[in-house]
């Protein structure tokens, strides 16, 4: 599996989206010691208020299923279970995308400070 991460962000800078309400995920890949932005993927939100659609939740999981991690500001237990069943580790991290990528690099890839490749 490629070392990819999906980040729920409304502005491409801060982690500010709940998994079930995210309309877009920024996808990054770790290669040769640094993260590079691959693409943004659109998603239909599975949650509206406190209720969610199981069918839409499955579709959101499909959007990020090729990633090892998904970083969000919030996530519910049903979504956690659905991601783990697909071998995607959900992480709740506050702050910027740069900070989250650095945390994931250190914690799960055994790297020092990692950077984002500049396009």
C-alpha cells in the first residue's frame, strides 16, 4: 500500500472538517522523505446534523480507502469502524495540514521533521 494520507480541509491549509461532513479531501503521498500533494477528491457529506446515511458513509470511505490514514477535526464511532474495516487509520488532529503531515511522519514513518514538496 502506498503511504498516502487524506486530510479533511475546507481551505487546503487547516484541518477543520468532520469526516462525515467533509466535501473534499486533500490527498498527500510520502515518497523519498517528503510529502507531496497528489490531488483533491470531492465527496458527498454523509452526515446532516446528528444523523447519517450508511450508504453515503460507505461512499465517503471509498473516497479515501486507498490511503493509510485520514486526518479530520472530528469523527463518529460508526465512521471510525468503517475506516478501520478498510484498514484506514482515522486520526483527529488539530492545526494545519503541514503540522499533521509532520506528526504522521514522525509517529508512523519514523522520520524526523518532514516537509511538503513545493510544486
